[in-house]
């Protein structure tokens, strides 16, 4: 499971 | 980007345009919770000021962030300045500290990195999940709503609902999971369940939005 970075969702 | 997320974002955009349209054409912000709108400004500012320091994502992303910050501030201006006399604080009584407090605590405990920007991001996610509560509470108190207000809420709820298939899609296609956004998002969507029930069974059949006594 990966950490989303940068946060690409609004 | 997938179709669920795109339509979710467009639905979010539409909800804001519906709200501005409602306020401007009726020249009134009756039935709209100022507290909820103020919380959205806090949500957008704390989350989207990453425009100043985070990696560039896309033009779409930047445009939407600027739109959400700008439009939410504009709505506050409409409510507090332009149509101030039509805004009634006496029915907008949900206590903000019940939402801000837990959001701060949750952000300090559950974040991806214990850094200022990541805690701020997590805070904005938790606060967004709860920000609709003053509005739903107000609806509960008045027991009815204008059709246009319910369309606003339906578009906002649809945006949240569409993010769920978006996460499923991303899980299967990219293998990515954002547990903070997913858990908060599911809670947030759950808050709309009662509203949607009445919206589908009454408003979309041409009846007035009225809560059962």
C-alpha cells in the first residue's frame, strides 16, 4: 500500500 | 484521472455554481448555513495552499484549487456583506468547536508524516468530512428546504459519492490506497444518506423537501 504524494486528488 | 473522479469534481463545481446562482437570483441566502460555508473556506485554504509549495500536479488540478478557494470566499462575501440581512444566525446554531476540535485531534494522530503540511492536509480532510453538519442540522431544524438548496446539496453529495468508485478504480488500476481520504470520505458520504433518501423520494418527484414530523 503506497502513500499518495503529492496529494493529487482535490 | 478516471471518469468517476472527473464527474465527481464536475459535480462539486456544479454544486458551487448552483449555490451562487441560488443566492444571486433569490437575492437571499435563506436556508444556507454560514458555518458550513465558512468551514469549506477553511478546508480549501488549508488543503490547497499546497499550490505554494507542493509539486505541480496538473493545470486541471491548479485551476480547480484556485476555483474552490476563490468561489468559497466569494460565497462568504455574498452571505456576510452583499445579502447579509437575509442570513439568519439564530437557526445556524451548530457548535463549530465540535467539528474543529476533533479534526485537529484526528489530524495530529492520524497523518502520513508528522509535518506541518501533512498535518494540515489531514486536518482539511477530516474537517471536510464534518463541514456539512451545520447545514444538515439547519435543515433538520427548519424541517424543509427550497428545491434549489436541495439541488445544491445533492450535487455536493454526488461529488462525495463519486469519489468512492474512483478509489476502487484506483485501487484496481494503480494499486494505490489513500486510507485517510477513503475513511473520511466514506464517513462524509454516509452523512448524506438521509438527505438523499428524501431527495430521491420527494424532490425528484416534484414534491417539496419536507422532513417527516
